[in-house]
C-alpha cells in the first residue's frame, strides 16, 4: 500500500479521516507508523497528498489530510479481455490497474468456461478490491470502469465499433506473424483472448470490426504476462 | 502445458517415453487426449517435436516422440533480482522463464526479509518447478540457471563486474528520472530491487559497479509487473 485511498465515507471533517479495517491493519502491521508520521494518501477519483497520523491504535487510524497534486496520467487504452478464471482475473485486474488502465471490458469467448461468469469475483466489493489494491500499489486514485459483456457476438458487432472509434484496434493473437507495434501514439483498443486463444470465428468477427491481429513472438504467455507485456510495448 | 518437457529418465526407448504423475494427470484431465493424438513435446535442453499417444490410462502415458526444431531464442539478459517473498518468487520465476530469461541471480538486499532465504522454495525440486512450468507454458526447453547470492556487498563488488562484462548495465530504481531504454541491442544485465526498493547505499554500490539507474515512470509496480514490463521494453 504505497498510497492510502480515501473514500467520502472515511471523512469525519473536511481535512480529517478515520480509518478502520484493512487499511488500519496494514498501517499498524506493515507500515508500523507512529504518531506524527506522514503517509501518502489520495482521494478516490481526486488528488494525492499527505496524511499526518493524529491517532493510531487497535480501534482506528486518524489522519489530518491535505491534497496537493494530480494522480499519474492514465494509459490511453481500452482493454477488452476474455474473462479469465477468477484467481487470474484478480491478478490481472490488479496489474493493469497499477499500470494505469482505466477502461476494462470482460468479454465472453468460446474458450471461457461458463462457470467463470458466475464467480463472486465479478460482483460488487470483490470486483472492486483488486482495482483498489492496484491504485494503492501504483499511487493512483482513479478507479477503472469494468464492463461485463457475457455475449461475444452482439458486443463485437454492435458495441465494439463505437467503443473503439478513433483508436488503434489490435487483437493479440499468437497465430499471426505481425509483431505487436511499439510506442503507439494516440488511443488503443486492445483485445486479448483466453488461455488457448480465440477460435477462428472470433478472430474473423474482430477483424470485421477493424481489429488487426498481432503477436508477441512464438512464445505462448500466460494471460497476465501477455497483458503486461503488450501494455509495456504499446506505451 | 503447451509443451510436455521430457527428461532423460522419461525415455524407455530412444523414441519412446512413459510419463506418470503431474504430466499424466494434466494430459488426462486438461488435454483429455485420445489414442493417436499428437502432443507438443520437447527434450529438456534440446529440440521440440511431436509425441503421438500410444497409451493413456490411469497408470501412464506412453508417447512415440520425434524431434524436429530448435526452441525459441533466449532473451540476452541476466536478471539480478532481490529475493522476493516465496509466493511472489514462484510467479516471477515462471513469468521470466516463459519470457526467455536464462540467467537469474537471486540477491540479498537490506529490504529482503531474512526468513525468505530459509524458504523451501529455494531448494531442489521446489526451485525447479516454476522454471519447468514456465518452459511448458512458452514452448521452450532450456532451463534457466538460478544462482543464489545471499551476500549483497561481496557479490556486487567481486562478482557482478565480471558477470555483467560487455553488457548494458541497468538497475531499475523508481526514484530516478531516466526512463528505461527501449529495444536495446546486445546483452543486458538488469538489476531489480525488492518491494520498497534498494536503499541508497545499495544503489551507490551498483552505480560503482557500472549500473545506470532507470525507471518506469511515477507508478510503483509490484515486482512481477515491473520485471515483465522492463523485459518487454528492453527487448
């Protein structure tokens, strides 16, 4: 936790917050903060600043906060990801949030197991948790939007063209020779398939929607390694 | 498992292997292979080819194997990594092996917890496992070398200069302005610190050994995300 992310309900006064639960435990046990110490804080969706420890015990952490600078710039990318298994999903969401992705679409595909769509990891606080951890890791404050699209064809035919308008459209596909471009200027919409890859029909549909298949070489990477590698090349 | 990695003890004849244990289970339960099916195989340290299923039951998997092509080229990098906590270590080893790293040095640093050096993850089969999984993931056959260096100063002063001779020497250090270079030509020795970073003394020592601090921007990344991002930029 390199930044403590603060939400409206944490504020007990305009310049004071009271924290309990996970963030209190982390500051007690990992930071081992002391009275008067300054910690990095950020207002969810807003600016970054300093929180001075006014009180810290088993009951709560009270900080006097002041905000001074903007969060780091986002990556200009929309990431469309075939829904991974829940454990991988959490790691990928944390990693891409820490890298500055603000727009994430979780998409169905032939090789996505049906049961993944019923995972509790897709609902409410469980879905938000890796996003918050990613922001706290990277010292960012702006939560990504996550859209769930459990129907491949209507999304790719009817929604994806407008969603990706004006951007460089790429689909990562190990079975192509074209290498993933480097240092692209302007926004990108990047589609990444499931373990095992998209089936030919899906690649065709994405190509019809204007997406160019590109690859990272002959090595087959895990989704989390592939997504990080793609983002690092593109930006 | 995109490739079944074969070791000398698996061979029952020059062109036949018999597998049990983890690889048998995986082929039974994930690949759900059938008699006559061809699976991708590779000889540890050698070539890649095809294994045709001669027998598959709860007792064993027998394959007729033929090898035909070289494994993918390695990344020309020596990765010197401050020893991460055991769970992270496994993920990082798997990821960097899948990316083609062949030379890994696990190094001590002030912010590495002493207990990490006593982890069973550093010994024998437990250390080899994520390397094998990384090769199987990426369809590679050449196991990386992993060196353990539990003493920072003697390693950096006495061994690192020779180990990194002739290579571009970089140390990832979030507190510098210089961005990590892209598409470096020739070999690189890349040093990556622990969560929390190297202390100033350690950075000084690395600079004395010829290492240039460089960073990935203002975002602080988890070790596994940082290492993948650095490798993707460099190569």
